[in-house]
């Protein structure tokens, strides 16, 4: 698992490609996995605090998509 990019750093074509086939995923499980495998991302996004966008998190075959502060973070599985 590694952080790849976020929606502010890519164009719409790349975003569409990364979002293709996206389906809901568990925010709680995703955050626990980020805390374990990418602690620097966990700390920098302050994922221990409430996130009103937690219901918008998704996953594809290749990526987890964490939504935080209205920004989509693409994390390669």
C-alpha cells in the first residue's frame, strides 16, 4: 500500500481512469490500514479526528480512494 496522488494533482482524464469501477469501501477499515502501513499519511491528514466525507471513500481493483477535506487521495493497494 502506497500513497500515489490526489485529485488536485491530476487532470480529469487521469481522474476518470483512476475512478473507473469504483465502489464503496469501509472508511474505518481503510483508516486502520493507513495507520498501520502509511503512518506519515495518517498523521499528516489527522485521520484520528472526525471526517465528514468518510461516507464517500471508495476502492477500485488497484486503488483505495480516501476522501478527506473534499480531496480524493489515491492509494495504490
